[in-house]
C-alpha cells in the first residue's frame, strides 16, 4: 500500500478510536459538548446504546488496523476495502438519518481512502 493510502486509513482508524472513546467512556461527560443538539437528559438513559455503538466503531478500527498488518498486498487491500466500505455506508446512513455533518466527518475520509485504494 502506498503512503497516501496508509495515511488515510490511519486517519479513519484514529477517528473511529475517538468515536469508541467518546461513546463508550465519555458519553455522559464530554459527549454532551460534542452532541449539543442531543437533549441533555437522554445521555444517561442512552449510555448503554452509545457504548454498544462505540464498540462497533472499535471493530471498524480494528479491522483497518488488521488490514495494515497483512503482508499479502491483495489480501490487505481487500480487507481494507471491506472495512472502508462499512465505514462509508455507516457515514452515509448517519448523514441521512441523524446529521449531515456525519457525511463529512465519517464518510468522506473513508470514500477518499477507497478512491486511493481503487486507483493504486
């Protein structure tokens, strides 16, 4: 994999590790500052749901880390493509159902990485 692709994948990994932390460990504290449009009284009530969502973000990050550890280039690209597609679909769905901002924060980096992956 080339350096630009690796950098984009690492960016997506960092984002998803941040989402994991935010949703699993900081949902009732720091997340209130990030998700200001979300009613404050619902953070405690949705803590378990957010933690579950955070865990899935961790799985996406883990899959992308795995793709960077695979020696076989074809297999590494296929694994990266799968997890990047998952991230892009989640970002598009989030943009359609929750906030348009999710498209730019989550889907665009994954789509850029997929474009670089496809053309490399």
